[in-house]
């Protein structure tokens, strides 16, 4: 029997069940309800007049206690036909499921309910669904659960994480009741708080069980009161959240002004956990230098070739798309290597085109930090080539746009740029990277020469101080494509400047049969000009190297290493240059000697041919020779007679002058 007792102070009714009739085979749990094969019963002598079904569970209850505190149950009971005994109510859409309804039913029966971080979110949503407001009963379930959330859960780091994880199955009720927003802001506030505030909230995740373990030394009054907390103490806890809740937390952390390096680090930590195929190569470093850009932090495991179902592909696509949207638009907040691997996954999972374009622009901002292995992204059926060459060309174009754009403010200057001020320029590093990429993709039989040329011309000509890497790529392409026409080979060789080739590269090119003959002649001519200028400068300085002369020819070892280096200053550098010039002179002398021998052989052959034809020529010219001899004799006789006739005339002129002389 049920007894009703009125409370004069609060005006509310209290229900007590005063008799229990239990069977020894029935299971009475700690909440006072009996469970038999997913059916719950109230242990009293009054038969139940209300059957509530939630999912696969059935609850045999009474109308009076439920309708007194639940507006929804009161309305359903009053609107249902009275001839049905017992009344049946189906609540399959109740948030929290049978567990939440069981707790709400206990509360309606006046049984004590233990509120915890695990059940508070579901019970709060169930109370809202059942309309357990203050209009029906003072201190109803909505009021009690709201008080527990505000004063207990939101003040604890661990409870906020647990409640936010429990909200994953309570959408959209948890969103509409602002439980997700309040928990996210609470987590963000504690993650951004000072070291003094984070000591009480610091937790670590057990690697085996994954459950939080509290640091007892961080409690107030302990000896380690001033123990320093690492800045990444909250990474593991936040990475256990679902992707949409993780995005909410990271968004709240951005608003509260956390360092972008730490935001990027927690995004990487989350990606490592939820995106198989990314493995960490180095320990995270969160000092001011941020591990010098973190260029070697993440790599893709090529051995991961697991088969994914449609649901797994959709989940991973959602994770990749969400991570792309929350990455800060700040240079070096995440390593370029991580961005390239994220781009690889985005292309493989067919992520939205707009997000891929945004990710490519971010990679272009810091392309000089990339490695060759990260750029080798497969085409995934987009084109005939094995690697996505057009993608790399777009990345280089974004890089050039970023280089030509002036920085908006001094604060946007990245930390890695400050560390690389004394090193090669960004364009030089990208040029070296691009030449290596061209060498790798040149062996692809399906790569047309136009794409190869467009990719090589993506960088301006001054970006390459040396064309050795470009020569290797072109030579590899010519070797892999022997059927190229002469015009196509000439067009590829126009990409190179023979004046920017090293000694070994020029020597190799001069003997390379795959190169056009015109290019080989240009190399030999430039070599001769360089030698002549070097000898002239050396002789003008009296054997001393001029101060403005800087050798630009690396050694064979430097060519193999592929890294440009500067020669040492002083006499050692001058001696090295002189020996190099002597070697080149000896080489030119040998070539000149070979040419001289060829000239002598040609001269001897010409003389033999002349001797064979001389006899015929002599016989034909004998008659002409006799005539010329006769003509010459007549010419001499005529000349003598003319002289004898001119002599008397001159004598008469002389006598006449004497005759009329005044003297």
C-alpha cells in the first residue's frame, strides 16, 4: 500500500512504500528495484498500473509517483484511455536510455539517487525530457542535476572530461541544454590557467587502462607545492574526446589566448591517436624554439595497407576535415611535414576540395621546411602519373605568392625564420627540394615533357645558384625517355644554364650522348671562356688572387653530396683554385693535341690527293708554258728598244737647257 504524507512547509507530497514482498529467487539491487530478464519491478504489495518500455527494458511502475513529478508522464496518463489496465507507455526516444529512466524513476519514488560524473549528463537530459520542473515539485530533478553540474562537475578537470565524453550519445539534448558548451569552456579555462591553477587539476592517462590517475603530490599542502607542470599535461585527456567535442575544446582554447604552438601540438597529438598511418619520430618539444619548426616530427607509415570499411572511411574523413578547419592560420604552428601527411590522407579519403585547397595554401607558407619523402604524394587515380606532379606545382606556386607578399606585421614572423636567418634563403631550399623531386619523378614513363618543364620552371631562374641538381633531373628524364624528339630534348636543355654547372657536371655533360650537340658545344665554349678569364685575372694580379674573385666551382665530393659550400679564404683557397685551373688547362691541351693530330692526318690526305692529280695538270699546261716563254722574250726585246729611243731625247733636252742658260 502507498501512504501519502503532506509537508506543510513545502506543500509537496511524499510517497512511502511500507511493505515489500520479495521472493528469494528475485534479485534486489542496491536501488530497491527488482530486475527479472530486463524487466524492473517495485517490491510492494500494490500491483503496478503503469508499464513503461524504454528500449529493450520494461518498467512495471505506478502512476501516482511518476505523474506527481513528471509533467510528461502526467499528461500521458491523463490523456490515455482509462479502460486499459495497466497503461502502456513507450519511451524509446528518451535520452540516456534505460539507465537514465531507472534513476529518474527512483527519484520519483523517493529513493536516494547517487549522482556521479558518469550519469549526470544522461539524467539531466532525461529530466528535461520528462519535464521534471519546479512547477510540479520544489527541488525537482532538473534543479538538482543543474546544481550538481554547476557546482561539482564544472569545478573539476576530470569530471568535465568524463561528462563531455558521456555526451557523445546524448545529441542533440546535450547541445541544447548547453552541457557540451559549459564543459568545453571549463576544460579550456583549466588548460589555459597558470601553473598554480593547473597543479590541482593535473592528471595523467594510464597507458594500459586509459583511465585518469591523479597525482597525489600535487594536492594542496604537499611538499611538492611548487612542482612544475609540463605544458602538455592536458593533451592525453583531451585526445580521448570525440572529434566534434575536441573541436569545441580547441576553439574555446583559441579564444582564451593559448600559444598557437601548443594548439598545433595538441592537434598533432590527436591526429596520432585517431589517424592510423601517422607515427611519431621525435619527442615533442614545447619550448620557445618549438623544436626548430618540428620538421622531423611526423612521417607516414607506408607499410599501413589496411582495408577500410565505408564507416571507417567516413569517420576518418570527418576527423581529417575537422583537423584542417581548426589548424591556426599561423606559420610554423604545426610542422610542414605534418601538413603534407594530412594532405596525403585528405587526397586518399576524398576530402572536400575547398579544405584541400586551404591546406595547400598553408603548406605553401612553409614549403622550405618540407622533406623530399613528404612531397612524394601518390596521385590516387587523378592522373596517369604515379606521383601527383600537379599538386607539387601548386604548392610551389603558393610558396612564390607567399614570398612575394610582404608580411603584414612583425609579430607574424615565425620562430623558425629567426633560427634560419644565417642559412640559405627559402627560395634556395625550395629549389634544392624541387630538383630532388624532379629527379625522383623523372623515371615515370607516363610523365610528359611538358609537365616536367612546367614544374622545373615553377621557380624563377635566380632561385637556383647551381644547376647541378637540375642537370641530374634532366639527364635522368632523358635516360628514362629515349624516344624523345630532338626538339623536345633541346627544349628541356634550355632550362639549364651551363655557366652554373660545376666542373664535374660540365665534364659529364661534355661526354653525355643523350644531350643535344648544340648544348655540348655551349658547355665547351663556356669552359674555355672561364679558363681564359681566370688565367687573365691571375696574371694581372701577379700570381695573387684578386680580392673580388670568388670561385664558384665546387669539388667532386661537394657535387656528390649535392650541397653548395663556400671555399676557404686566404692562400689555401687560392692554391686550390690554381690547381683546378691547371687541371682544366691540361685537359684543354690534351683536347688541342688530339685536334692537331686530326688536322695533320687531314693534311697528309690532301697532299696525296694533290700528287695524284698533278701529272694530269702538268701535261695539260705544257703548251701554255711554251707560249708564255715566247711572249716573255718578245716583251724583253721591246723593252730594250724603248729604252734606246728614250735616251737621245733626254740628251737633246739637256743640251737645250744648257743653250739658253743665262750663265
